[in-house]
C-alpha cells in the first residue's frame, strides 16, 4: 500500500510561513490534484513530499514510512517537472534510462524497462531520436517515461503541461489519465488550471495562502463548495457573485437583478443583513425584455456563447448560452434561473450558508 499522509505539515522561509499546518491523506492508487492560484503553496507542498524542500514542522509518510527527513532518493517517488530537463545530446532511449544507469542497474534491465515505458507512452518509433527532433508533447512523454522506468511508488507532477499549447494540453491530459489507469499508481499533480483538475482528479485539494480550503471529488467541489473561494475557483467560467439583502423569511433581494427576490430554504441572517448570492453561468438563461440588465459583450465560441451582462449596480454577470441565440449586444434582458440553483455566502466569512 503506497498512500501519502501529511500531518500538520509546515514550511517556513525564515520568519515567513508559507504552508500552515496542512493535514491530508492520499489513498493508494489515487490521483490527487493540488489546485489554487499562483503563490498558494501547491508546488511547495509537492516539493516537500518529494524531499526537495525541508519540512519546518509536522510529518510526511509514504506507504506508511515516515519520510519527513529522508533523502529524495529514499522516498520512492519520481517527479515530472514543468520543464522537460532532457539531455540534448542523448537519444530518447538514453534519456529514459539515464537514471537507472546512474544507480548501477544492468544494461539488459535498463533496456527492458525503457522498452516497457516506451510501449505505454507510444514512444517506440522515437527511441533513437534526440530531443530536438521531437514535439513538445513528445518531449513531455519522454520526461514521464523517465519517471516510469524508475518504478516509483508515487508519481509527482509539477504543472507538467503549462509549456504546451492548448491542443497539446488536451492530448496530454488524456495521455496522463490513461497512464494512471494503466499503472494504477498513486499520483499527485499540481496545476493552477481548474479544468485540468476537474478532468484528471479522483480528489482535488484546493489551496489558498498555504491553507487547504476544501478537499473532495471534482463534482463534489463543483456542486457543494464550502465557501465562496472554492465556488469561484472551481468551474469555468467562474461563478457570478452578487450582493443581496435579506428581505424576509427565506427571501433575498438582489439589486443587480432589479431588486428581484430569490426564495431559498437555507438558513439566512436577520432581515436587512447582506449576503453574497452565487449563480453559475451554466445555470443562467436570458430573455429579451425591458430590464435594467443589458448584454454588454458577447463571446461566440461556436456551440456556446458567453454573454457578459451589465447590471444597474455595476456588478458583472456571465451567462453561458447554448446554441445560436440572436440577442445582440446592448439589448435589455431578464436573467432567468432556478432559485434552487443559487448559492448563498456570508459576506464577512465568505462561508457557505446552508
């Protein structure tokens, strides 16, 4: 069993603390994604697991072994970085087998393991090429292959697709997902791209300022966020947030929607208190009708359009419209949605009201 466990893990650089007591369990064979904005501590946390950053406090165990102070080579992990870090003078085969060669493995064993990795990653035809003769996606596959040949207990990926173009990122997401299913290994993956997180992960860990905001399956975080940060970060386009005022028992008035009242069963604060109302773009429709809300900008993407709506309060609303709707920019519209699909948050704590 090769799970990973962090207990109150802390990282400090001098007097500056960047990881604040993170506790987390990643099960054997699980694909776990660390996601969050730049500077949230996700790469630092990954490097702490790899042994590339010293742990200032707490414990880290891999496969039940305490590796808090162990050397990287003793942890049973292999890391794939954002940069491919391939040797330009070596062939693909030599690059993939270099780590094994340096640790004194027999030549026939190196050749066998490289061949196995090449078959998994469909790199067989490229084994005698050098990196300059490969595409970006092929180079990243070679870097992943180098990790596979080591036979690690845990794979660590630090934003491995960020240097690729959009089409290659999609292709490589599929390749990494297939790789996980084939190997069944524990994988920890760092990204700032929530689409990558949603499509790859068994478990997502949302980080902000060195603290875990929420942990859960992708659709759990999407459908049941604990706070406004998670609600806004998970999902594309981001959730709309509008200021509302509690106008009665189970009722919230939203000025941005022309003071329309939304009825809800959640536990609200006292009448007159302000709350944050969250509406996902996918849950919003628009109808051409006299209204203080107008279509400001329309992004047409083919089968779907994103309408950026201007409201009387200056708050922006994004609506995802499927099909070829004929409503033009500047048109007054009424925003339609199912009140049961609205989310409510405390304006001060930003925690979800339930």
